């Protein structure tokens, strides 16, 4: 999607993907994934998952919208220090650091010591034409990583994303260089996705653990 699309969503408060609590598939993540290794969160928005992750280790996120970054710290009552750094606006509060800017402009120096990745709604936010580029850049940023990925699957003929349907076979193809384990599934059929209504015959959310080195 074009950056203007997402910036407009934030400006118009059209945040259908936003959850008000920690995602249940994150809170049920494997114990050994929820360790003390720093975690990178691409396209993080103002997700409450950031606070949950920060209970375990340092968190680095990247988000296109300045409104999203500002709202995260303000809504959570966090005293934040902000500066410009290598083409991004860097905001830091305790062990949470958010870079406001383009994910694809991020460099390995930005993510530093991160060893884990949490992708709740980044891959599924991108059309098929951008997904391979997204994964390729993720691998450039973290040559070694332990990724917790949440995906969404529904009949693509029944609804136009975002969020997009990313089926299991596509995930396995995108991450063909990695070890892939399916963890859990939630049947959301008839329930919708976050704040968004989904009139599809099937709607399945899946958590994956994907590791590469």
C-alpha cells in the first residue's frame, strides 16, 4: 500500500486493526520466545502489545505515522525523549524505542541487538506485490532472528484487503530459508478482525514461529 493510504487512516482515525488489549496469541506465545532478548516490532502503530513485550526485554518498533507514535506514548502516560536519528524521528521511553519513518529505509544499526521479531499486522497489511520485499528486508535487518508472526486467512475472492489473506503455503514460500512451526489458530468467522467487521465465510488467525540464522 502507498504510505499516503496509511497516513490518511491515522489522520481520519480509521483504525480498524487496532486492539485495546494485548493480543491473545501474543500472551499465549511459547515461554522460551518470551525471554529477555530484545524484540523488533515492524509497523507497530500504537499497539498495547508493545507494553506487554517491554515487560520482558527492550522493544524497538518502526511506524510510518507520527500520530501513532505520539499517541502511543501519550495514551500510556510515558515520559518520552525525542530526537532525529539517521532519517527517522526516534522516541524513547524506558526500554521502548520507536522510530517514526519508512520501514524500508530502516538499517541494521536501527534495530541494534534485537534477536526476536513480533509481527502482528505488518505482513497482512501488505499486498502480495510487497510481501517478498518486506521479508527480504526483514532478513537484511536481522540476519538471525526468532519471529512470532500472526497471519490471517480468508477466501480472497470474498473481500479486498487490507488486512490481506496470507495463506499457509505463501508463508512457507516467503520464509523458505527458515524453520517454520505453526503454533495456534483462532477461528474468527463471524466475529470480525479487531474493530473491523468481516463478512467472509471463513476467517482464521494463526500464530507461527519462524526462525533463521
